[in-house]
């Protein structure tokens, strides 16, 4: 039977969904099979006008609409609602180790939420965690409020009342902030450790399980979210889907007094006929200040000649929106915006989950995991957590030759803030500082910025020495070292850094060629190959080789299989290697099948400790039902974790087909077989992709 934990809010706006997602994520990182169950669905609060909701309920969904619940309660049918919730739960969640149940949020229209939450918890025999926000309370005032709420559920002596998670610590005053603050720096009223001293957490089993500080990045919406909320007209699309708003300024002042308000990620709200403010904002955007967006009020549209004058800023990505209301009414609407996360904002969703998960008491999580059995599959959250933990322990220095790329700068800052790795950016320092300021990136003190022009000459002699057998001269070396990737690779070869990550700007060939020339293969490797970590919804698979070797022979294919299995084990994945072919076992004939069979035999001879089988068709390798028919005695079929493809054409096509068709996150390619770790990025890499590649590289450097 699943262990059931229900999160119940204490008051309004406590960030319940964020806490539920974070707790779920924290449990998944421990390798547990976790379900998230929401008994009752509530409509979004980001609706400007009341709309009629159809009272209906379909058994095809696990969430009962709030309107249906209200109707049934009004008719005295509370028992029917509880029976339906229990039935929905049994269908959806019984197979999980742990189920996190999200309670009903109280609002001014639903003051009865606490009673429903208590009855649902009882019906599901769930343990309870209270989720609260201090708001403007002092610690003692907050303790009194928490004590009263605990009594609703039997008091702090109730063994089913596990404890409390305090969210949004040190958040700004809601009455003054609304959607977003006008400033982003706030006084820390009470440090998180202060809450641990409350007497309510000292006298029994009721524990403080997490203290989660307020963080503006977790509530920053995209411009498209504000557009959708206000139903605003789009004057200029710009980068509306990706830019985020972290603060707001309502501007009706002169241009001279406007300049201090033009800051990165800020929404500028001004009447649509204020041509001077519109032009000043666009000029600021052109000068490198990445203003979030421009919102024009009163329904005024800028004249065509004004838009023509601002064309360069608009082409550079500045979104411009228009609403029909005056600035005062618009400000009221913006103050009422609720920072809930849209379903399609995956970047913010992932950030919230990880941030909350990092704040939860690890000792309590450890005790929680002891009472449930681990899941057999290695989940993506568990894998990402493993990456972070191993890289932190490694404490390696990773050089990033593309130091002027905004994504790379942001990723380096994140890695240092989270202690994932030490990072060294190669690039002109003033340029990097300017880009960081324009993008709103705060550079941590530990970030190393090195101007290549100041150190390049120091590497001419070492490069000549390493490549003298190829006729390298000082003149040629000086020219080659103008390429930052070559310079960074030489730094790695000389032991001045521990690993290298490139490819956000450079091609794969530009990243790999210097590594092959200067670092070469390790003594126990005969070739360089690559793998991708494929983060499927419920498990992580390893694909190799999908990037390097076009037509490996049997000996080379065996080497790729061994390298891939060793990499999987190094990253916590139990290696069960499937040698992929168009035939399973001896059912097919042909040179390609024979090559795979020979490679499998070589691995079994060289490395009898590796669990391997082949040839196997892809479906037989991954699906237990197919495996039972095609390879019933195989130790790998149906449960493979490492897939080795017979050639680059098959491997690259398969990885991209799975990635795009199934919307799967892939991390890689990670290079194997080099003397020192060098890894390549996709030129479309997101900041998170770079962060995890840096973590991979740090772990390889151990």
C-alpha cells in the first residue's frame, strides 16, 4: 500500500502547488516511485472577469471540478464526493511507493476548504503536512496561527500530523507588491533558521520539514503570460515567449526621470500616447539593457513613424503590448495577477521543483525513503540529482571557451551558486560583465574570467612542443591559439583545468578536433565515442554511439559497448547492454547482423562482468512483452538500459526520432575514451543543458 501524504494549506497564497511539486521531485531524486494526486480541481485565479462554469463531472478524469463539489455539498451529498475521491485515488495511485496529495486552497469564495481537506485526509487515511506562509507575522504570531490550524487536525500530538513546511519566507508585503515588486532587493526580516526555534517544533513529533525563502525568479512570468492574462493586443511580438518579467514600473514621468527605471526584465507600463517614453525605452533596449516588455495603456497605438523609428529595438526582440484601460485600471489588474505556473512553462516549473526540493530536510527525506521500497527504474529526477551530488563532491574546474555567450555566462553562474563546479570563462572581461549586466545575471565572486589575449603567448611553446611531429611552428601556433577552443584544450592538456565544455557557439567538429589532436585517447581506449543520456518520463537510458564513429567494425563496436556500460555505471545506472540490430538472435542473416553478434561475443570475452546481449531489435530490448516472445531467456531483453547502435546512421536517427517524437530531454553527446574530459553542446542548448553538461564533465574528471 502506498504511503499517503496530504499537503494542506494554512491560509491564502501559500504556494501549495509549488511545494507539492518540489516534495514530489525530492522523493523522485531518491529513486522513489512517487505519485501526485489532486482530488479537486480549482479554476485559475488569473481571470479578469467572472465566467460561468458548467457543473459537470466525468469519471475519465482523476480531478473532480470544484463547481461539481459545491453543487453536491449544497445538496447534502458530501459522502458521494468522498467516495468518488477514494475511487479516483485507487485507480490512479495505488501502485506508487508514495503519493503526495494536494489539498484544496481556501479562497474568499471557498471558506469551507479546511473542512473538506480534513475529510479527504481522513477518507484516504493520509498523513498530513501543513503548508504555511508567514506573510507579515512575527515568528510568535505565526506560531499562534499554526497552533490554531493544527488543532483542526487533532493538534500537534496527532501522529498523523507530521509537521509543517514554511514557504515564502521574507516575501514582500502583498498589499504593495501585487504581481511583481517595483524593486528586487528586500530586507531579510527573519533568517530561515529563526523559525526552527519556535516552541511548537520542540515538544513532540510535529517537525519543521522545510523553510523556503521567497525568491523572485520563481514567480517571474513570461511576457506571454501577462499578455494572456490581460488579453492584450500585440503591437510587436518580439521575444514574447521567453522574456521574463521580474519587476514593474508605471511611467508617466519625464525622460530624464525615467532612466533609473529602465532595468533588465522590467515591464514598463505607460500611456500609449507617451511617444517620448516609448522611444526612450527602445533606445535603452538598443544600448544593451534588456527591458522585459513595454505595455501601452488607454488603447492608443503608436504612430507608424514612431514604430519605424523604434524598428531596430523591435527587431531585437522587445515585446510591445497594448490594453484598452487607463494606467490606473491596468495597475489594479496587474496587482491582482496570481503567480501560478502555466502548464507550458516547463523551464520555470523545473526551477521551482528543484528549488523547493533543495530546501526540504534531507534527514526527514531519508527516514521517509526507509519506509518504502525503491523503484526499479532510474528516474530522470534521480539521475539529475545524482549528477548534482557527484559533481559537488568532485569540485572540479571546468573551462568554458565561449565566455561571451549569454547562456554560458548564466550557466557558469548557476554552477558556482549551486557548487556544481568551479568555472573559468574565456573572453574579454569588460564584454562579459556588460553582457551579464544587460541580461540581469549576477556573477558570483568565485567565477574566474580570463582574457585570452593576456595569456595566449604563454601557450605558444607548449603547442609547438605537442605538435612538432606535425611540423607546428610558432607562427602557426600563434594563429591557432586565436581560437579559444584550441587555447582551452591546451589548458586542459597541461592540467591547468579539469574539463572543457564547448559547442553553444562552435560546431561539434571545432570542439572535438583540438581534443583529438592535443589530448588524444586514454591508454586503455582504442577510440573516442559518445553517448546520450535519454531522459524518458519514467527512466534514463544510455544511447551510444550517436555522434562520432560512422561505420565501426566489430572490434570498435565492442569498445563502444564497454565504454558506454562503464559510463552508465559511473553515473549510477545499472548497465544492461543491448546490441541493437534489425534482427533478434539468429532470426536474421547478413553482414550487419554478424558484426553485431561478433561485437557481443568480444565484449563477453573481454568483460564478462558486463551484462550484455545481442543482436536485439529495439522493441525486444525495451519492451518486456516483445522480449518474452523474441528472447525469453535473455538477461537484457525487455529491461535494457544501454543501447549500442551498429552505426552512426542508425544511432543518430534513433536518438533524434525518440527525442523529437516523444518530447524527451537528451543530455549529450558526452565523449568517451579521451585522456581528459571534453564535451560538446548543441548550438540550441538551453542554460540548463549547459549546466548539466558541466556537471557531467566534472564527474568524468574524477
